[in-house]
């Protein structure tokens, strides 16, 4: 109905006609509601149970992408070394997007990481020279006693022996002990 008429201006017969028209409209709407409620219980139309073309059917759901973590939990990264040998603080000179000069702009830390370099391994070589000579008393040859732990007959010390036996078993090098 476009507008509700002023009922005080209508005659008794006009009011009866209006009530009859409204009752017919209510009956039609009730029939439509019943029809729609009956459709609710039916299965949806698919290409398998109706004349819908296959292109109108339910698409297979795309595999969901895992969401990026907003705040990684503790342990998701290697903790920084408490006492680094050197520290380099690098400021940006130009914008990575447009190339503008940003050397005078205030900058804050965006990423901090440790770069770990393993130093070159240098052997600790101890050359032992045992001095000797001829005894002036008995005329026999003599030689100084070797210091404890540096006896002759072994080219390697106590720290090298465990690793050399592992290498000898794995044939990483030939052992000439």
C-alpha cells in the first residue's frame, strides 16, 4: 500500500472495503510464506540434482594458506649473543622504494641479527728441544728428561688425541702414529 489513508475521513462502507482488501493481501502473503518455508527443507539445487549447468555448481574450496604470525612465540628465533665481538649499526642512505635520500631522517632499529663466523683453526704447536751432551765425569752421552705430557713418541697432545682417533676410524686421513 502506498500510504495509509486517514481512517477518520472514510465512511463505514469504505472501511469495510479496505479491511476486505487488506485481508486478501494478508492471505496471499501467508500463502507465499508457507511456500518459502516449504522450500527451506529441500536440498539446494546442484548440477547433480537439477538442470543447472556444471559451471554453476559448488566450487571446490581452495586450500587455505596458513596465516602469517603477528607475534612469533618465544623460541621462534635464535637469541642474540650476549657479548658480540663487534657491532655494526647501519643506517639507510636511500629509500628502497623510490630512491629518495633518507640519510638525514631519524631511523630506528628494524632488524637485529648476529652474523657468526667460525675463526680459522690454528694448531698450537709446541716444539720440544731436549738438550744433551757428553758428561765430563764419565765421558758418556746424556740428554735432558722430557717434560711431563710432552714425552717423545707421539706427535699429538692430549686435546688432539680424541679427535684424531675419530678421524682415523672414519679414514679422513692416514694415521702415522
